[in-house]
């Protein structure tokens, strides 16, 4: 929970300087790497509260919440080379929103797994599902439903709080809502659950150590065997309160740690993060956009892992939250794709996509601040 920012930020604040959110801050131990964004191919659908995953040169999206607040269970695919979208013709057995995709290998091959989520009626569900790109099939994993619960005994909604290490999925935190169907209470979970796709039926889940801060809508990133739980929301009487908390856990350790890792310079929820161990973004985690329910900021933040500091390294062309994200490039040549999501006000569901690529390192000055919060729009549903 230690607050540590890039060198010069406190000076800039003290002087009251206001700069564009696209300018970069100088990191405390090494230069920040700017990420430049340009328009990508828009999708045929307006989708939010969903995710994408890359398999064999294609990005798969396992359904989404649409602009009219309905839930679409159709599986879409984006061909990275051809830059085309197509409907696979397959629907997820249980249409859902509010999910993250875990790419895991089981006895059937590479599968794209989802854990819990919300169904078309708005109910928070326990469903575990998997889509297999190799056979274009999807099925329910009825033997091992999502076990996450809040302290009040409600099924928790982990949303994007999913990470993968060594072919196991780690599902973090979650929230419950009095507005859900059926209603429960507004509550927050600290639980960490570990899913092993190769374990025997009925034995695929086991509990991990609890988070330090109970919350949902956590953004995850993985560096080797270390998982970062970034930001998220605390559900306070039905209002989502964005968090700046950053916690870290090395798989196998006894507990999470939130005292030795710098918190975000601003609270962020419902976004996408990309970690790199090689290439021009090596040793960094890039947070693509900053949700602040029900609004969103375009700020792109970057964590210097070795230096334990955050910098602002760019801005999305369009502020968004609850968007899908995937690296459609490589470590050597990263291309960070974000698609859809709610716009800055939370009133419109987007079809646009953007591609982020690393730019020149920023090595001088004390530039940078954060974009202003947009005017409040209609509060989108959870």
C-alpha cells in the first residue's frame, strides 16, 4: 500500500502544473517507455464487460454485454493478419458478461476458460465454461463450479480478476450486489481460488491465501510466477469505489503483500494490464486506461517492476473501461489491442479498437499529470 510515484510528480503537483495525459513521467530508476495508440479495426458489435484471448494468430471473444444492456453469448474471432472479425457460429452454453479469459491446456487441448460472471438476467453465476478454438466447441464444466463467496455468503463476481501461471488459473477477490438477481447484499471478497484444468473432476479448485484488501474488478498482471492484483473496486452500499491498491503474490508463498509494492498514482478499476519480461517493454506492466466507475479516464500507466514506481506513459485516443484486451504482437514487437468497453461517461458502449506500441523512452523533465474526470453520464449497470 506504499505510495511511490515517478520522480518529479510531487514537484509538478506542488507547482499546480497541468499537462496532457499523453505526456510521460520520468521513472525513479529507469526511463519510462511511452506507449503510442492509434485506431484499430472496429468490431461489428458494440461490446463491453468482456475479454479476448489470442490463440494461433486469432483473438477470441466469448460473448459480451451489448449496448442495450442485453447479454450476447456468441463467440467472435478477430484474425490478426487479415484484420477481420467473424462470428464462429458457436455460442457459450451460458451467455455471460463480466468475465476474463484464462488460456489453459486440458485433455482436450487449448481451452479458453471463464469463471462465474453475470447471466442475461443479471444473476451472478457459479458457471465454469470452456471454449476450444481447435474444434470450435464450447461446454460447461458442471463438476467444478466457481466456489468464490463473499463473507455474507453470496456468490462473488470476480469479473476480470483472473491470472494464469504454469497452466493454472488464479481467480482473485470479487463482489456481490443487493441489485443482483436474486438479490444478496453489497459485499466484497478477499478470496483467492486456484483452478487446475488437469485435475480430476470435482477436485479442480483449491483455496489460496486471501488478499489483503477485499475488492472486485481487480486488474491482474503476471511477471514470471508473481501475480499482481492492481486497483479494483470496493462495493460500498451499491456504489463501486475505485481503488489504488496494488498487491503482489509469488505463487507458493504464504500470503499476499501490499506493503512492498507501490500503489497506483490514481484509483483505477475495470481495465486491462500487460506485463513484459522481454523486448522494449521488458520489466514493466502497462495499464491501458483507467476506469473510475461509472466513468473512465484515458490515462495509460506503467509500472517499473525493478524500480517499484508508476509513470503515466500515454493516453488512449478514447477513454474506456470494461474493455477487452490482448497482446496481438510479441514480446519483441508488442501490439496492445483494446476493444469496446464503456466510453468516458459510461453511457455508450463502444465498437472502436486501439493498438498500442512502444515509443521512445522519456528521459528528461518532470512532465505529466492525469486527465480530468469526465462529466458524469448515466451510471451503467454492473
